[in-house]
């Protein structure tokens, strides 16, 4: 590997390792079109979004000062997930979704998440909408975000709290407005809204809100079942009295 490329890769890996609290990549459930009622649909790829507990960690001294809108891609407040999911048809219109996420740093990853939900398709094969409701939980299990690399943090006045465990638990509602202009292609606008409890152990619990929308496209390759899904947009994150804009994007393969 060329020296410059090696240096870039090592810098990126170390940057991600520096911030490994759970990433929120909305929308969790994104159903683009009616799907195939007789077959499960598996997807795997990368998705990115905000770390909703970043302001709490900054206040507790576990992170650098929170940057908010000034630096939306700062790794301590924005991250990348490996995202794997399966869509299981329950009926011609109702589907069950299950997904797993982990920070994009290899194995073992320092933050894990799981989500599950239901979607219902309304409309024709060419035009429709798919409302969905999902629940989500994620945690870094105390493996990241310390200010002295020893796994402990304090209040800046000499009080040491111990390992900073960051967790998120909540619910999200989405509604995908989709159109299929030709066979094998789906386009959609997907607004979303989530409410989550952000827990930073010990003793910090904040209600967070994350809402916004993405534009998404799902393309089928020839006669195969393989599909490529691309999405991108923005959301507004609120954590207590702090709010900031957060880019959301993703790329997943499906079959």
C-alpha cells in the first residue's frame, strides 16, 4: 500500500475510534415500493448520521467542546454505521423489518444497535406511500468517549465518574412517498421523526428528537434480484436545549 494511502487510512481509522458512541442513521425503516410479497429482502451497506448524545458527553468532559452546526462532520458528533437488515413480508402490503448496526471500524466494533418495525404499503405498483413505525436501541457498552484514554471521565473539578457508557432507546415514525417510473427503479422521498432517550452513565438522561427527510433511489441490476439503494438528506437533532443540523446518507446493496 502506498505510504500516502496508508497514512490516510490510519488517520481515518483512528478518527473513527476516537468517537464510538451510537450513530443515529434515520430513517431506520425505508420501504421504497411494494416489494416482493413472496420473498425476504436482505440489505447490507453503510449509513451515516448524528451521535445524539454528543452534547451530553461534551458537558461531562468526555468529548471536546461541542461544535454543532460549525462542524457537522466532526467525528465526535457524526458517525458511520455498518447496517444490515432483512424485510420479511407478512402479507401483500404489511412487512416486518429487522436491522443490526455497528460502528464502521472493523470487528469488534465499539457501538452496536438493533431496530425493528412494521411498514404498510398503500397504493399501486407505480405510485404509493409506505408509513412505518419502528423501535431502536443502541449502546457502546462503555468502550468509547473518554478524555484521558483510561476509560474514565470527570466534571472538570477533580470529580471522577468512571467509564462513560452511552446508550439510546426510542421510537421512529417514517412515511415513504414512492414512485416506480420503470421496472427495476424506485424513487422516494422519506420524511422521518424519532424520539429517543439518551443515557450517559452515570446520571445523565436527556430526551432527544431527530427529524428530517431523505431522497432515496433503489435500482435493480438486470434480471437478477440484486438492488442498489442510495439515500441522502438532512435532519435536525435536538438533545435537551442543544440543536444542530446533521447530514444523513447511506448506500446499501440488497437481494
